[in-house]
C-alpha cells in the first residue's frame, strides 16, 4: 500500500512544524516509511482532498487521516503488531492529556520567540501570508515581537519544569524507551532548532539537552536529516 | 491483613493534604478501606517508624510504604486483580509525568493563595510550626502573602488550560472512567476546598467544576466526608 505524508515546508527543505514532527516520529516508531510531500503555507489547496487545510495529512492507500493525534490513533489501531505508541489504553488517554499540556503550555512558552523567527526561514510568497495571519493572531507586528524577545525568553524556563523532574529519573518521557509522549514533546524542540539560531534549552538543563540528543539519534538520525541551526545539536 | 494510612490532619477532622487525597482515592479505587490515622504537622515522630517524616505513609501488614507515588505503584503491583490504577505500563509512565506537572505547575499556581489560608485551619501548636517553616520557604510572611492574594489569584487560570482542553472532550482526565491521573489532579482541588473559603475554579470553568463534582461523588462521596468550605461544592 502507498503511504504518503503531507507536511509543512518552510523554505526549500526546511521542516519546522512541531505537529508534523510528531507524525514523522510516529510513523518511524511503527516502522513505516512514507513518501513525504512538502506543503507551503500558501498551498492549502493541495490538501483540499482531506476536507480541511492543515498539515499533517496522512494518506494510507485509500484512507485519508488528518490531525497528528488522529493519525497516531489510526496508526496504533491499524498497525497493532508493531511496537505500541501508547503502551495500553491508560497510556493512550494520558498521552492525549500530555498533548494538551504541550499545546497549551509548552508550545506557547516558546511561540513568542519562534513565531517571528519562522518568518526568516520562509520563501517570499509564504512570508506575506504568514506575516498577515500571525500578526493578526498575536495582535502585534513581528518587529514588536522581536522587541519583546528577552521577556519571551525569560518566561520559557518554568514551562520546562515538569520535563526536568521527569528526565531526572528516566531517560525518556515514556520511561526506558521512547514512545508517543516523547514525540509530542520533541516536536516542540525540533520546531525550535529548525527555526531559531539560539538554543532554547539553556546549558544548565543538561538532562533535557541529553534527552534531545537521544531523540535526535532515533530512527537513524531522522530529525537530523533536515536543515537546522547547529547551536541546538 | 491490617491496612493503615497515616495522613495529614489540620484542626480536628480537617484533611487538606493533596498528597494524602491521592492516596485515599488510590486505596478506594483498589477497593481497600484503611484505618486512617491523623498526623498533625508537629507529630512527625509518630511516623518515625517509616524512616522519614512525611505523609502519606501506608502500612500494609508488615510492609511500610511512604510517598504517594510509591504507594500507588505498590498497590498496583500488590493488588493486580482489582481495577488498574494506570491502565497498563504506558499509562503508569505518563501518570508519573502528569504527577510532575501537578507538582511543578498546578499545585504551585494555587499555593500562593492556599499556603497562608491553611494557617487558619490549624490548631495553635501547629500554627507556630507551620508559620515558621512556610514563611521561611516563601521568604515572606503570611500577611505579605495575603496582601498579594489578588495577583496570586490572577495567575491561576493559565495553569488550568490543559485540564480545560481535556475535560472538553472526556468526562475524566483518564477518559471514560476515573483513574490515577484523576486522583493526582483532584488532590489539588480537594486541598483548595478544604483550605480556602473561595472557590478557586471560577464559574466560567463549568466543565472543570462538573468534573470536580463527579470526583466528589466517587466512592460514596469519599471527599465529601471531611469538613470543607461549602462554596466549592
């Protein structure tokens, strides 16, 4: 069966979307290798067949699934013989809860820095669209956001605290081996290292950095296969 | 076998400890009814047999277990035939992660309000000890903390956001039925309703309040069996 993943592309080859990285790792966890189709911010019509305009979209034969969480559930149910993403139903429920924490707390903590930085890795056409939509969402210009960078940076650290506690006791969010909970969190840090030249994990957070390195090594260095800023190795 | 839970008591009958409530619900989930022994803040010597000074402490026959997380793991492993607390190993790992979020984000968000309020529900002897230790920890007097109450209150809402997202889609944190993840979170709100006269879940958070009501109804109204402020029903 053909397996195709539609994912967000910034400028040529740059893949910053945290949601698409969740899905990339989810597929790799299941031992699946999709054809990857890059979609720019202004190319929503290319995924109109999915009935909506957001990536990631997965096409598995005749089945179309969109939304990273729906894709994870679909893959867990459709490929049950491969390694489990969730480790049972309790893990599946709490992975959803963890995803809400990532969406509501962790990602927003970095977004003030990363939203304007992403502008710099877009092609000119996408820049126009991206600036218009994101500045409206934030209620200020990217220049104003860059002016507040230091205060955005200062507000990041508290959001890491649950990760610090977890990674002080286990090599992965999900315990001895990585699983979907790790991919949820890693997507955020891959978004960061593919978007901003500054490493948003400070040197003092050695355990968090070490976890990120382990995540970067997974699946043959999957997350290292795209352009990124070297500072966040 | 005799089963005894040592838990924190404030003034006569008042049981505010979020950690002890985790354990109360954990035991009830397993269908276990312990003898409950109340321990005041200045009575650490009564649990010295556990080798440390914090509650909850569980004594199951000859086995002594302390720390709410260790107790949960012990009960899951020792009573595997009763309803699972975690729903599999993946759920157990992510329950630990959720607990870190509760400890590092949710509880601290309410602590600025609740730490000085707890003083008012203590006996005179415990008040002396509690004020000395907590004021040292916070680096300010309870009176100074009460002066900052409005700013503490204003900072609570963002910490609820992952809970809002979860309870908009499921009746419990753990899905269709309550489990350990719910007890972790509920302990915080039981601490609040047993400590401060103001309901710390605002009326606009109707789904969060409805979840709390469901939790209060569990196990024959276990959490309603102790004194609390009526405002947070």
